C-alpha cells in the first residue's frame, strides 16, 4: 500500500513528535508499505539521504497535493488534524487516518468564532476518518469519535534509538544521578524542580544531570548554582547515542511538567525502556505511562516533588520496588510492540473502510 504521512514539523533529532514521525515511517516501511513523508519543514538537515522513505519538504499546497495524490492512505501525525493536508487528501478521495499527540486530542484551545469553527471542522473530519490514534487514554476520552475507529498507541522508543540500549544497566545504586531530559522552559516545571532541590539542599546529597536547552536555561542555572549538597550538571542537548547511557545509569528520571500539557512524553518511554523509574507530575498521560514504575506528584507542588526525590534517593525498598516495575513495563515501549499494534490498527480499520 502507498502511504503518505504528513507531519508539519520534522526534526527527528529534537525528539518528541518529530521522532515519533520517524518511528511511524520506519514501522510502515517494515510492514511492507511504500512511504512518502510530507513535511513543511523546508530547512535542509543534511541527513535526508539516510531515510529509507521518500521525503517531500514543501509549504506549497501544490507540492503537498502531489505527495498525497498517488497514496492509498494519508496518515496525519501531529497535535491535532492539520486541515490543509487533510482536506487536500479528501479532495483526492484518499482514505485518512489521524494520530494525535496533543493533550486535548483534535481540539485546539480557544473560544473565538474562528477557533470554534475550525474545531468543528476537525471534529467532523475525525468522525469520518478511517482511524483515530491517540498517544494516551485521556485524549481519547476527551474526544467525540466513533469507538470503532479510536485506538491508543503509547509513544515508543524509536527503532534507531533502541539499538543503543544494552542488556544491563549502568546504574550504581549508591551514586547514580537523577536525570532531567527536556526543554528548559517554565512549563516543563524546571523552577518547581529548582525549588525542590533548594528544599533538599543540606539534608541530602545527590547529583542531577540536566540534558536539554531552552529559553529559561540561564534563569534555571541561576537558581541552582549556589546549592551546597546537591550537584547539578548541565549536559546540553544530547544525541540519542549520548542520552541512552544516561537513562541506563540514572537513579530516576524527573518529569515535573506544570503548565506545559503533555501528550505522552517520549522521555518517559525512553527511561522506562531502560528500566529506570520516573518521578512525574499528575497529568493523565504521564500517570498512564508511568503506572507503578515511579512516583506521581501533584504538578507544581514543591514539597511533594522534594519528598519523591528524597524517597527514591534514600528508601531502598521503595526504590527496588519501582525499579522492578520499570523493568516490567519496558516492553510496553518497544519499537516491535508499536509496530505490531500499528499493523493491527491498519488491518482492523482498512478491512472495514477499505484503502
């Protein structure tokens, strides 16, 4: 089957949605489909030749239509339903399936007349789609789509990153660092994390590695640079090859997101695949992914976050329990499981609706 995948951004090295687009295209190829990825990211990456699928980079509606017109199926991958590419596909009579990474499914926030109208159009398109795939149960339950076309696929570790994992972790229970991996912006909870570290300073010795960059990095650095018993190392933005060993030796991953509403953070999948427990705020998608393999805290609650860090840093019985749960959950986030689930979605949806 000829499959066109549309994702407005495509920077796989940035992680998140863009990396999931890569995973989707690789899985479709492994399932025997011919794949064309259409993206409006026009900047040259210098790496396009390494992708085993056709890549169309254009903001032109004409070029997007050309990429779609020979397809048997269009899959849109993003925060909601991208109207232009989806409507172009419908104009051509191409079957459409949507994958949603947003916290709210296909809805976009806002109360203006234009926003209400576009949300209504997206809802109509979703209700007529061959399938609707959500990265968490919460966003699925927030939307109004037929149950027969609604599926949940947790974000997996991508095929190329998975090869960097080893069979044994490099974790040293007495000295392994905690890890934060993500954008350094306020919505990711970095200042709540800074306040939690200040609360622990002087009573607990620990090492935190911060992998990532962002517009609030300098402010975050300023808040943690005077800590006494807590060491904070800024590693910058890392490649998958460099980040995986950190997951494997980390005491725990910390994901304290607050105002940034997460669809289903890929960093949680990558940590749990390494058997590393997670401390996360209580946003529904993260509760679902973490399960019993870590500690869930109320978002924005400094005291709860500090207590969770202390527990996983000092309570060995608790730590062994959540580490065991993380190791049990690892397979939920494997590329192979994702590929199999994707095949099931395609088969069940297209056998009813046709290509």
